[in-house]
C-alpha cells in the first residue's frame, strides 16, 4: 500500500512538473508580497538594468511642469493618478473603495456615447467607441492644485444571492456607479459608463508573444466543439502600423500590444502625451491644457516608452503551488468537467521572438484564450469597444490568481472588482459560460473546496 501511494505521488509530481512553471522559463519562484514584481528568471543580467529603469518610470510619481525633474514632468492637468504603480499596486490588482472610503485610485470609469452619425460610425474603426463630448473617454477625478477635477466617483452596491443545489448560498454584489460634483457641465444624456479596476501586470509579454494563428485556431476549435462556447478575437486599431489588428490587452481586448497599452494609460490615466498619443486629454469644454504649462512634446519620450514596454513585457509569473495535493488535483478535474477550460486555456506556446529571446518559444499556462466571449446580461456594461459588444469580455488570465491576497491584501476579481472571492467570480458567469456556472452550482461542499483549492494553486 505504501508503495502504491509513493508511486502515485511520483507520477503526480512528474505529470504536473511542467505546469509548475506557469510562465515557462520566465517563471519566478518568489512568493510573498513582491511575487508579481520580479523580472523574468531567464532574463540576462545585462538586460536587467533596462528592466530596472522601466520599473522606475512605472513606479515613481510624475509631477507637474515645469519641474527640476524634467524627465518626469507634465502630469495632468486632469488625471486619475500620478504613477502607474498606484493603480497596479505591487504590479497586481486594483480594488474598489472600502465602504465609506472616497479613495478611488485603482478604479477608473470609462465613458462613451452611442455612435449615431455616419462620421461617428467611421470613427469607431480608429477609437473603438465615441468619447463623451465634455469628459472624454474616461473620467479624471484628480486635477493639479488650484484646478477642478472632472468629478467624484461614488460607488454603491446592489446585492443578490445564488443558491447551490445543496442549499449553500453566496451573496453577490454589483457596483452602482454615479458621478457627483461634475465641474465642466452636464454629461451627454446617453452617456455609457463602465467601471474598471487595474489588472495584474504579470506575464504580459508572454501573452503578447502568442501567435495570432494560435488565437484563431482556438476560436475555430471552440466553434467545432459546439458547446455554446464561441470566442472571437477583437480587432482594434494599431496606431503605429495604421491598420486593424487583433486586440489582446484590456478587459475587452481593446489594445493590440503593450507599447500602445502603456502609451494610452500614460495619456488617459496620467494626462501625459507621447508620440503615439500626442493630444492632451482635455476636451473643447476644458481650457486647462491650453492655460497650463506642459512637460514638452512629447512628455513621455520614446526612450521612456521603450523602457516601460521592456519592464511590462518581462514581469515574471510566479510558480504554481500545491500541485501534488489531491484536493488541488480533484479541483482541476472538476474545472475541466465544468467546461471552464474551453475558455481558460491551460497550455499555449509563444512564438519565436528574436527581439525578446526570454519570451521566445515558451510553453506557458495562462488559463486564457485572449478571446471575447458573451458573458450574459449580469456582467454586461452595455458599452461596446471596437468589435466587442456590451456583453462581451476577454477571458481573464488566471495564472497568479492564488497570490492575490498576499500581494494585494484582498481578493477582488472581474473587471469592476465586484467579486470578493473566486467563487463569487464564477457565479457571475453567464451567457456562453452559463452551463459551466450551472455545473458549479451542482457542486457539494467538498467539490467547491476542491475547485477553489485548484484556483488558489495557480
């Protein structure tokens, strides 16, 4: 009997050995509060200086112009934060404000209006949606001293309960967002608002390195399996190439690559210009950008953009834990049986990248397909983004999810942080994932514990 148990343990260890390295050779063994802030393990020492320089521009605050710190001036005049790390806390997740807390840093509100005219419909090809005329594509709730922010974000919640087949109940909450103290006039009567918390930064360069052909093949396979799962890529505007390409980043896969994702965040979140986004983020109703000094043109130089791109590409994914635990292994079987793995793809190969050898040809375990899926009305923000509808979201990568509590001190998931646990996140799944949710609602207490143990092992 002892021999049989030992043999099973050996085979289990061998079977799961590859999956310990979620990010392939880039995977870090670092645990604890800084588990998301490590460079790719296979990054040569000669390139870690570039990683560190990029980290400094990501972590340290930007200041208003003019300033003696001229490499980091030009903040605002309207902004959401003065540093990237304030939202991506320890390179991890943002969160909703605590009850009674007015601090909404790491939460932002996307704004848009429906495309009505022919000109607006043509604009969708370039911008994905039509910004609200006065307040733009997102609300900036901070401003430079002496100036007025656009408004104040107020978060309340609606609640409802989901019941499992054995009678166990889970309370779910849904944020209700209102904007108070608008300082530049009323918003458009048909304004669409969508709350977003900052996602983790780990493994982004690996996701960027997945070939387009792989994503298209996954979408085709899902269609062939005919299990109500029908993921599709978002097609978005690449500013540099001046053409439409597959989107990968953002909650609706609205950005094509990390360079553009970073430049858009500098512009929208910090009010900083770059070669990709050269216009300051004031609308015609706001004269701050004309009145106040800027940090030069562009404020984020191409050199800084390159450093931040390199940093964001090479943040390592931490290794998986507890793979030999029978409870974790049972949870993985349940994850498969419930159909979760159709979208949360466990194993993918990155492309050959001569420009980024550390990311090249890596076998990774991201638990995403990077495709859009209809998640039902419960999760809908009713706001489109390029091809994504108001009910579609990109499959969120699950790697590193088990580290959320120790890195960020909370477990808030989904695009707006509504889910306070992994199980709450599961129970918000609808649309294409409805059958998977119904399967999970049939789990008993031991099965629920196994499924969560598996997720926490990632």
